């Protein structure tokens, strides 16, 4: 079981590094479609991914056609501000591919027009142009995982007691007065 996060021609190394860190945290595969707007040896890319790179399976493609041919038969979801329906209305499948476009232009309209039933958007205010790519990827990844029941992920634990902060914790005064 794994999700696939696909970046079509990403331009900003920090976004790709942050997305790689999200992939590492949840066991998703990262797919990068060339051309990339940065070198994979970029200091910014490595820094944004921190020390999680060994936990991420990364695959490279020379174009969207190569990616689509190698993943035929899988559910492929195209994420765009131009899509007609919210990302929460789609039923995500195991091994689905979540495809995101480049930061400055999104996905090409030819891809969106050819796959109208597979396009989703993240709801936002009309005046807002878009969300940050790394934030968008995290939103979609966690919605898909939520629908799939968070397979293989730790979903509980951490606090002492019965769901309340430990006595004397930093949050205690705020919660007692609220």
C-alpha cells in the first residue's frame, strides 16, 4: 500500500524537498517529471527534505507521456485550481497517483481537458490564486490516507492521561481558563 505523489515539472527545490518529507512520513512514493527547475544536488532541495531522504522512493520521468504509460491502470488524479470539483468528492484508491503541476503555471490545460473526470481542486476563496505546492500536496495526501484508513500509520498516542495535557504542561493554564 502506498500513495504516489507526482510533480510535473517542479520549479522550486524547497517545495519538492518539503513534499519529499511528507512522502517519507507517510510512505508515499515521489515521482518527478522533467524538466526540473533545479538540480537534484541542490542544497535547498536537500535541506528542505532534512534527513528523511533515505525514507523516500524517488522515480524520474522525461515527460508526462512516459509517466502515464508506466502507470496505466492506476487511478490518476490531477490537482488544479481549474478543476470543477473539490478533492473531497473523489474516492481515492490504493496506489493512486496524485499529480501536481509546476508552481508558476499548474498543469497544462491539455492534460486537464483530456481527463475531466480525474481532476480535483482544493476549495479556497475566489480572490486567492492558489496554495503553496507543498501545502497542496499535503492536503491531498492526507485526504487520500484518511479515506483509506491511514494504513500503516500511527494514529494515536503521545499525551499522558486520558487525552488531556500532562499536569504542569505549557498548555495547562490555557485549557484551565478556557
